[in-house]
């Protein structure tokens, strides 16, 4: 029996992953700001510990990690899922809105990771799974600040993977595309208070698309939850796992763009090295 520690487990991806893990016979520590929402969604199970956690409070994260180990003896899988979106142009996003978003999506993830890693290091085993986004691999107008938090998660995950590999701990960053969850609802998506008319042709289109696209997304969230079980069962899990054909398409398009741009500017890129003649 594996022990999962899942943040933001009362709804969306977190709840579905928790459900799949319980059905697989595993134990789950499911956290949310209001743990009653977890039990309302998942019910009562002897293999479920529903507990309060605001990921922006690192001391609380350490306390909950300790509760998890006391209850189940170990933590095998950490799923850093808690987070939310912000829709708006870079200029439209206020300093306060930006800091709050990073506080949850980046600093909250770091705090929970710091709380769980000591237990995984002691075990010399574990799997840290950080939820990024297709927006953490390629930028979109209107999603710049949100995407920046996910780009940060990507960089953190890459570095962490190298740091903990000698300790028997694995790291995967998961990059979902657009799935039919409530991510585009007001419960999960904030919009900048400021709207600047000059961005109507760029960010305005993104706003309109988000409203029209909601609950018509290509991805099936229940299939995503099953993909997580496949991921944790893998002997050699990937560093990156894109989920959704839309993510795969975006990654392939960006990789092609980067390769073409690098080819066009390679001579300039390499011209800045020291040379033997001192030129």
C-alpha cells in the first residue's frame, strides 16, 4: 500500500487523483483549506486522512506531513496540485495579484515540498509530482503571469530531480492541457481587476475563448487520474509528462519553432565566445 499526499484534493484533478488512488487500494492524505469539502467529495475511509492545509503556510505543511507519517508510517507520493489561474495581460496584473498567485503556485509548492522531503530522504524513496501546465512550457497572451508560475515549477522540478536522484527519490512535472474541470470557473480562475482596452485584440480574444471554451475542453479528467496511476507504477518515470493531445501539439510546435530560430541565429549565438586569437 502506497501513501499519497495530495494538496488541493477537494475538487478538480486533486479529488480525481485521490479517488483513483483509494480505488487502487492505496492510502491518501488529502488536504484542502476546508477538510470537510474533502470528506464530502471522497467520503470516509480508513485509508483516507482528510486534513486542513493552506499551502501558503509552511509551518502548517510541516505539521500535516508529520500527521501523515504518524498515521500511515511514510509518504510515498507527493502531488503538488494546489493552485489557481490568473487571466489578464502582463501589464494588467497588479503587484498584489502577482504576489498572491506566486504565493500559492510557487512558494506554496516549495513549502509543501520542503515539509515532505525530509521524510522521503529518511526512507530513501519517494516520488514528487508537481502539477505544471501546457502554459509552463509555452506562453500565451493573457496567461503570462500564471504561465510564469508554471515555468517556475518546471525549473524547480528539473533541478530537484538532479538533487534527489542519488537519494532514491523521483521527480516528475506533469503538464496538463485543457481538461473539462472547473479550472475556467470563478472558483479556480481569477481575472485581473484592471482591463486595458489596448489589449482587446490579443488578451481580449483569450478572455472570450476562455468563456466559450469552458466545459468544452478536449481532455477527460478521469483519464488524467488513471494516467497518474500509470505514472506512479512506472519503474523509471519521466521527468516530464505532458497530458492531453493539445499539450503534445503545443510542445511539438514550440520545439520546432525553437529549433528553427536557433538555426537562424546560431552564428550570432556562438559569436560571443572567447577565441584563441583574442578577437
